[in-house]
């Protein structure tokens, strides 16, 4: 049996995904990080970006995460995001409209959120 880590992806308002995985890739303030079973303990700040989870069953879960924290110890990984949504939940057309609106209003934060959502959809 391959080594696994238990993953909890939680947003401020709900549990987004929970399960066993072999690899998780997330963006932190120090850059992208890949966490596998046996990784050194860590605590970091999440940047807005896609989170990719390789499940123990061989599937891939992609989510758009916006801000928060990442914590890993004893093969338990917690991603505590301010906002997070699975790529399958994202309406790409709505995200494109939000991106256009943010650019027109010169709202850099909204533009970044829309771009992350579109990147998460493209990865799935």
C-alpha cells in the first residue's frame, strides 16, 4: 500500500474536501509547495492559487483557494482557506464575466480571484 496523508481542505463557511492523498500542491507566500507523506512539519500562509490534490485512488481534485493557512504534521495536512471552491463547482462563464468586470473597475483583488478560479477550471 502506498503511503498516504490525510487532507482537510476547509473554507471559512464549510468543509470543501476531506480524504486520503499521495500529493498536495499549493501556493504559499514562499512559492509553490508539494507535500507528500513523511514531509517535514510545516506551517505557512496560503496565497491565492489552485490547490491540486492527488487522491489515493489515483484521481485529481483541483480547488481555487484564496488566502489562509497550510499546516502539516504527522501525515495530516490542513488547508484552511478564507475562500475555497472545487473546480467542478466553478461556473467558468461567470468567472470570465467577473474577470472582465474587475479589469474594467481596476479591482486588482477581484481580478486575482477570478483568474485563480479560471486557472482551477483549466487544470481540472
